[in-house]
C-alpha cells in the first residue's frame, strides 16, 4: 500500500484526546494532525518522536494532516494508522501473498456475520469452505523482538474471537490475522498483563478451531506492505 501523497516529516509535541497530535514540521510549522489510533500507543507518544504526516487538501476535512508513520531511535519504523492493516491485508490477499489463504479467489470485504457483526473479509473458492477473516493491527513493542497484542483492553477484539469461534464450529474456516506494523519485531505473543480477558478468550477461540496467523510489514515513509509470516507464541488448544 503506497501513500497517495508524499509524507512530510516532523517531531511529535504531544498526542491527546486519543485522536489528535500536535507536531512541529521540519519546515518550522506547528500543525495538528489526525491520529487514527484509539489505542494506548505505548512507546509511541513521547515528545520529540520522529513522525511522518500525510497532508490533504480535502475541504471537508478539518485537519489537514494525518499521522501515518513513526521512526524510533532504535531504527525501527512503525505504522500508526490502525485503519491501514485492512488495506494491507486486502492487497496481500489479492496478490496471494498469504500462503495459508492463497487458494481463495473471491474476496468480499465487510460482510455481515454473527449477530450484528461484520467480518473484515469473507473469502470463497470452489471446493473450499468459506473463510471468515478478521484483521488486528499490532504495533506494541516492549522488549526483545516481541510484537504484542493488545496494547489496552479491547472489548471489540473479545467479541470478534467469540464470533470467529462460532464460525469455526459451524464448519467454516475462521482466521485471525495479526498484522504487525513494527519493523523491530520478529515474533508475536499476547500482552496478557494488559488484557487478561482477551488472552483467555484467545485460548478458547483456539480450542474452538479458530486459526491465527501473524505477518510483519515493511514500513517506510513511502509505503507499507506485507512482508513475511512471523512465529506466534500462543497457548496450545486444550492447554490450561
């Protein structure tokens, strides 16, 4: 997924009210950018952080910049926008870059399923069970090369695990893809200390037949694309 407009660099002043970020651009201007990220953003909201914003000239938008990418002192690049993983995964499904789902040739985004839910992608192909695919954005890093999810309590994520479990028990393929927008990570685990209920629900979903995948992204100020599968440290079905 290539950014439609060249990103402009700056330094973070502060992130506040969940969806706002004040930034001093390299050209000296101070601007307020939309921060499309409702999470805790642990390690990604410190003043002075190197950031990249996407400008827009849309008269309908009050804010003329959107925060898309951050650069850490470690050298890692991080995608900030939690709406992008669906676009990244859609491109990867279309281009058959996700080996576990490469045989599916029909991709339908945002389809109704369960009770008052919409699945990110419903995949189909001749002679294969329908595949219900949910995507989760991951950018939490705290130590080593571990990517972790979630970065705060997620009631929505909890709900999705339950509905995916229902689909798996009904005979469909139910898949949860963790999309890691952090180039400093090489493996994945659950942040059980931040949301114990999600970790327990994840264990139950695995027991019910939900499949879980994790893929890393190549991130830059020009584009974000799916890169490679990462190993997951998850409780084995039946454990505990």
